[in-house]
C-alpha cells in the first residue's frame, strides 16, 4: 500500500484554486491513500465572516464532490481537512472518501488557539473505518498533543492514522514518531507551508512506522511524499517478546 501526503500553501478563500493546486501536485503521482492538510481548501486564519462564506456542508458540498470524482479517477483513498457548516454551526473537519464513495468525517476535538472563537468542538467519536481492509482513523492537527486521541484510535483497531495538520509550532513533527511507536501504528501527517495573517506554518510533513521510524519527511515546499507500507505490521503490538503495549496496560494505575 502506498501512503502519501501533499504539502502546499493553500490560498485564503480560493477554493477552486486550491483544488486545482492539489490536483496538479498529485495527479501524476501514485498513491493508495493521499492525506492533505487541515482546512486545505479555505486556508486557516479565517475571520468569522469568511468562515460563514467559505464553509460547506459535508458530504453535500462542492469540495466533497470534487474529491469523490478525484478519488474515483485515482482509484484511491483521500483524507483532507475542510471547514464544515451544519446549520448555524461550523466544524474544523476532515473527510474520508474512497474510490468515489463518501466513507465518513471527523470533527476536530481539540481546538487550537483562536479556532475556539470560530468552530464548535468536535462531537463525533474517534472512529476507525475499514478502507479496503486497512483500518484507518483520523485526527486533526492539535489532537497530536493529546496522546489519548491516537491511543483511542489504536485501541479501536486503527492500523493507520491520517492526520491533516496546519502546524504553527515545530513540535508535532517530534511527537508523531512517538505516537507511532507507543501505539505501534502508521501515521501520515500532512502539514501546510506559507504564512497567513502573521501565522507561519512549519511544513515537514511526515510518514511514521510502528517502530517510530520516519519513512518520509518533506524537505521542501510544496512537497509530495510517499512511502510503501504493510498495514499488517501495525497489528503486532509487541515491543519485546514479553511486552505487548496493549495487553500489558495497567488501567487501574491511570487517570
Ligand atoms: C493546529 O491545530 N492547527 C495547530
């Protein structure tokens, strides 16, 4: 299975240009799973008025329609971040499509900084989808700082976590190999680059393996990166012959 990220600098409020950039940057590449950054069709530093204007229903909006067509054309799975509108609420969401089918969405649980003024905190459970036999979970950007998010997905059977991000701190890139290691899962973090309204994004998207090894990391911007993986490797939770990270847990000692 080929997992991939596409890292780029979305243009604020220019959905069609952003979708075109995604297409141009990936259409000649091979992948089974493509992960794109958080809020990658609208940009990140939105005003409330812009959020109202640019957000879309999921799955009944033009961005999902584009991705359905594109995932069918590429015979692949795509996970990306976008601003979702439901009634008078807005969510920082990520969407999962597979070969022309909408499989589901996740709404960011741990909102970062001024996102708290814009979005309603996620109200959907951490979910694991069976995508062509690969058990796939989603978390979004700052969820990385809560090890419980990745642990919950891994406990629910995730072999791989797709992780759209818009990182402004240079910390998550250090943490993701550890999330992969402590849960013995694959992770694909797609970050963005560029600057918006005083926020500078830190790039360095990365794909990590269950042993904590970084299989691929972006060094330039924009950047497509891929790595071939065997998801079954994530089913073995042993760190040594006598230590299973899951079977040996001692929940009575934990908070
Ligand atoms: C972030 O959660 N976008 C840092």
